[in-house]
C-alpha cells in the first residue's frame, strides 16, 4: 500500500520514524524483498504494538508463494504463525480467521501437496487448545470456529474422532472450572449432529448420560437443556434404551432448576419419541412437571405444553431441526418454525456466569439492611430462582399468599413454606406501640386443612363431593375459634414469615423487605393451581370414589385428557387467583391454540371451544390480537360449518375492537370469509364498514390493507351486494388523503368493475355515480383519481371498450380542460398510453377518433412543458 502522507502533528507523534518505516505495516505477502517465512517472522518479532495488530496474511502466502519454496518452509511458517496465539490482543482475531485460512489451504492443496495437513497439524490443535481457555471470550470464539470448520466439511471423520472428541470429553471433566465445564457440555451437544450418528453413539452419548447424573447441579441443568441435540442424531434403540430413561430421571431431579430445564425441552424429545412411550412415559412426566412444587417449573411446563401436545398428532405435524443459528426448533412440513411465545419475565440465568450462579447458590445474599448496600437486584432474583426446592421458603418476600375458595385449591402439608431459623428473627422496635397493626390484631389465622385426611376419613365411600367434605370440616374448626384472644388461636411457637401485602409475583420488593414499618403476619401456605383432580393429580382419590361418581374419560384418545384440561386452564390463567403466580399464561395458550386444535381435530373441538371464547374476550388486547390473527387458521381446521357457528361471533366482536386487534382479522379477512358459509358471509358484508373507522387517522396502512383484502373478497359475493357494500367502501377509500391508499382503492374499483361487467346496467350506474362524485368534484385530487382510474380500467381490461367509451371517456376528455396541470398531465398519459393503444378507439370509423385528435393536439400545445411531453403521440 502507498505510504500515507504525514502532517507535522502526525510526524511529531511518531518521532524517530520516517516514511519508509511506516510501509512495514503492509501484509507479508506483498513484501517481495523477503521470503514467506521472513515475512511472517518480521511481524512476530516487531515490537511495535500497532504493527503487531496486523494478522499475517497467510492466505495470500498460500495463493502466491512458489510451490517448492512453500513446501519447504510451510512447517516453520505455521509454527511461527501459531505464536500469535500467545498474544492476547491477536488471539481472538486469529481464531476468527482460521476457517478462511483452512479454506485457502484446501483450495490450494492441489498445487501444494503439503497444504492438505495444515488444518489437522496446526489449525485444529490451535482451536482445541483455546476451548479450555479460562477467558470466557476466547473459548466462545474457539467454539464458534470449531463449529464452522465442521459445518463447512473441512474436518475429516478421523480428525473428528481422534482429535476433537477426546478434547471435548476432557473439557467435560474439568469440574474445577465451571464456565468451561458447562460450555463444554453445550459444545458437545451442538457438535453431536455434525459429528454423525456413529461417533455420537460410540463416544459422546455415554459421557453425556454421565453428565446428566453429575453431582454438580449446574452440569445436570446444562445437560438437561441440551438433550434435544442428541435426539436429532441418535437412533431409536439408543434413544429408548439410554437417553429417554436418563431424561426421565432428570425430570425428578431434586434441584428445581434441572426440572425446569427438562420442562423447557421436553417437546423436542417428544417429537422423536415413539407414540406409545410418548403417551405413557413423557405425558406422565409432563403432568408431574405441570403440578411441580416449584412455581418456576410449573410455569416452564405450561409454557411448553402447547408444543408438547402438538407432537401427539398422527401423522406427525412437527419435526425437530436446527435453525441457521444452530438452535433446536420444531418445524412443520413447510419448514416454518414453531417459536415459543415471547413474554416479559425473569430470566432463569440472566447474563451471569456459571461461577456467579454457583456462588449465589452456595452462599446466597444476606437479606438485611447492613448487606443490601451495593447488592445487585438481579443477583438476588437469580439466587431465589436457582436455589433448591426450598427457594420459595428461604425468603418471605418471594412467597405470595393467595386466597381462593377452598373448593378450588389444593393444600398440602408438604408445601407449607417457612423462613429459615437463622434469618427469621423478627425486627425489634424501640417502641412497642409501633408494633401494633390493626389488621394483625383482629386477624384470624386460617386453619390448615389436609385433603388426604378428609379422604381417609370417608372410609372408601364419598356420598358427598370433596367440596362438601372440606366445607363441613372447616365449619367444625371455625366453631371452636374464640374471639377472646386478639390473635385467635395462632400458635405462637409456629414459625411466621413477614411479607409485603402489595408484593406481586416473585420479583423482590426491597423497599418493602427492608422497611421497618410493621406488616401483617400470615402463616405461609403455597396455593397450588385450582383443584381439578385430573388423573395425573398429585392426590389420588380414585380409590375413594365409587363407580357412580367417577368422571368418565372423553372419547378422544389422541392426547391424555389431563393435559388437555391443563391447557384449557391456561386460558383462564390471568382471570384466576393464580394470575400472579403464572404471568402471561394466557399468552402462551393463545399462541399454541391453533396447533392444539389441529392435533385434536374438529371432532374434539368441544374440548377447546371454551378456551377459544375466553381468550377472544381476554382483558389484554395482546391476547385478543393473537386469537384474531389465528382465527382463519382455526377456521381451516374446523371447516365451514363449525367456523360459521362458533367462530363467526368472535369475528364480529373483533370488528369492534382496537386497531391493534382488528389488524389481526383484517390481514386474513379474505381467508376467513372464504371459509365460512355463504349466509354468514353475506351477513358480515354490511358490518365491514367498521374497518373504515380507525383509532388513529394516521394509520393509513390499515386502510391500505382493507382495500387489498376487499379486492380479494369481491369474487365471494353477488354483483349486486358487491356494488351496494364493497363499492361504497371503495369510494370512501378513494377519498383518502394518502396516495398509497387511493392507489389500492383504484385496484379495488377495477376488480369490482370486472366482476360486475356482465351486468351492463349495474356497471353503467355504478361508474356513472363514480364519475359524478370524482370527475366533477370541486377538489383536484378526486378529479386526478378519476383519470388514473380510467387508465387502470383500460390496462386491466375490466370492461368492454364500447361501454368505456360511453360511460367513462366523455368525463375523461372533459378533464383535459382542467386548470390544474397535474390533472391534464394524467389525462394526457391515459390517452396516449391506454386509450390510443386500444384498437377499438383508433379505428377510422370510430366516433371517438375526432375528439381524441382534438384533445391530443390541444394537450401537445399546452402551456405546461410536462403536459406537452406526456401528450406526444407519433403513432396516432
């Protein structure tokens, strides 16, 4: 490269160097005075930090160096090149360019035989050496480089088995380096599909199963979250014999973080699992996760429940695959991904490293005023999320007291959560008067009820329902409570925990947590999801219920009924007392609803009808928008009859909703109209005027989409109905002040004219009305719109030329006298490019020839230059 001109200031900054010294920053391949080896060594030995940041252009050496010289010096060149890996500033850049260097080596290996060994002898060991680097940034870059080498096919099978696999297995054994260990588990899982079935089953699978039962919880969690990668490559026998039992054991892990990871990926295993095992083993595992004692596990299970149910379809609707980023996804037959619905919530890992998570898990934050200074709130949340099953009991602010009717709750003694004895010391106040709380003074602590004891007392027969038993038991307990004690019958020795009454969810409210203001005291009993007693419930009452009181299983055998019940319950999640415990549960239900409907089929639509209606009337417009956007998909599954009876009322409600919701219906208006029967379709036609009214007048794309959808809907209705309703909507859109909307409405009118062209009387009356309103309007935009409409009708051949000459042409030629130059310009363009090019109007015997000649001559002599240019017509 030519030397850069140096100013006085730049010369002062690098005193002692002349221009010739600066030229050494050029790549070694361009330095003809040095051999290839000396060119590389020059940059290694150069002490100038600026020049050492230049990564040697080894690719250029492979391309240009003589074959005999390169063969002789290649070992020394690559050894010298590898020394750059010891330079921290250059290491990351070097690792990133290794795939390109390997590509050049392979490309030029036919010219230089020695280049075939560059990857295996030098580059691959360099990458593998940095996989175990303690610096997180370097080993992540090395992992990405290794994945690229495998994806491009540069690594041979022998190299993968002899060099890559032993290195990865060694990394998974580095238990003293948590970040490296967990990242090695992730790398091993992601490389499994690239290494092939044979290597994965012989070498990696056994080690992976050992990691699934590791004594380190974060290793088990990482392994659980990456089980799906092995499912994509291993065979059916190894899956059933090795991987599936290992995964099912992890679903019952003592650490809730491991169970949560299992809940997040179980749909991937279900997609490759045989139908019988899916229905028995995996369905039972999901049912237990849905009723797990940890709320975070339950939440993750509910979020993936829709995708899990979709894997039950026969024939299969989904399959497991890897996307462009190498992540696991479920795809349909068309290759479209089934993405998890995004919600705003707390991440299970945040951006902390495994070492930081381990520190939080082992030590935990001390929740007192002295230790809160400088405490990262994110770290506190992560500690409670990543702790063991008792994480909800260690700190009172993480537990929420929820009140529900006793007929709709499930109470378990094992779920009573209390504070730690070491951290539960009550706050002592200097003045006893400050301890007084009116609510606490008069509060009667609710009695504890164990449903199991009630069922045992029933002696095997239940003449009354469980709700009646609970009610009677409560009446007896409350009858013994006396009001002479200010605290009722509260056991003073029982541990109590202090929580904020306005604390919602699990996010810590530190202002309330460390406040010295006295708060009401409750006995903490975690409220489980509403008691439904499905087959997979944690309480088995089937032995105590007579045959007369047993609920018969619905006839559908596609999906276990308890999973369907749990999915329907999700629709009521935000309307139930557990809305804070399961935020955005309805969001996930609405997102997965079409897939579940498709899995169960139209014959089982009655099981999901209520869920659909609840979601369509949800208080959150975001939920309603999801349902509105998928309404046509559900209609395809149900067919015209069910769509007309069950979905049409929802469609009518959406017409009056917010613009954010109506756009979901509007984007698929034609598809939905096409799927319902003719009677319902005709009923909806006059109600479509709701789309003409928008919440924001600046939302012109809404009106443009309306015009485009109505253009497709024209063919679905009779000509008279089209003119009466859609024709009216089209004229309203033609007056819109945005040109894009007017252009879309012109296409709509053109389609209307084409549809009704066989009825000459109807066509003539409709176009005459348009001509009266637009061609003779007092505003210039409608007049210009009419001229453009004439051109569109002729281009699309929407009507016969004879009828056009009678109905539209006279009004068009009258606009040639318009005082606005833009209108005369459009008229000239229409006459020259559309009217004159129509054979009917240029025939000598045509009555319009003379008038067209006069108009063209006048426009060609117009005072406006642009009008004269558009009026030029040499062929007429």
